[in-house]
C-alpha cells in the first residue's frame, strides 16, 4: 500500500489559516471514510475531523467552528481548512481512513502556530 501524502503545513501566527491537502491512491481513495488526525509532542494521535461513510462530517470539539474537512474524488484528495489557529493546534497532521482499517501512515505535515 502506498501511504497518503500530506502537505500544506507550516509556521503560522495565532489567528492565521492553513489549508492541508492529502493525496491518496485511487485504490484507497473515497472521500467517504477519510479523516485527518494529529499528534502533538508527548501526546497520542487524535482524530481532528472526518468524512463518514454516509458523507457526514465529524469534528473534535477543540476544532469545531474553526476547521472544515472536504474532499475531491476526482483528484483523490481530501482537504482540511484550518482557520483561527491556536498554539494548541501545533502538531503533525496526518490523513488516513476513518471507519475502516487504517492504511500505512504517511509522514504527515507539521503545523506550528506561534507568534
């Protein structure tokens, strides 16, 4: 299996925005059943947002109203628009499946929120 490839991270000031992208193989990809996860230093990986198998969306309480997950089946890509970023959003962000067996994890993309 080819792991997903995440991109779009970087250093941003508090209150700023970033848009993350995740490119997955066509065999793997369906935007229904994909999620974004993050892992901060010293913490466990956690679910940030997901598109469910029935096209619903779910968000961690900590990002509700600030982050938006979306996808493009034609491009085999899922996105995470992150607005009003806070220092506590600093983490490595990964995408993977949601509600089905995980595939190999990619390298993720680092998001650092700092002034």
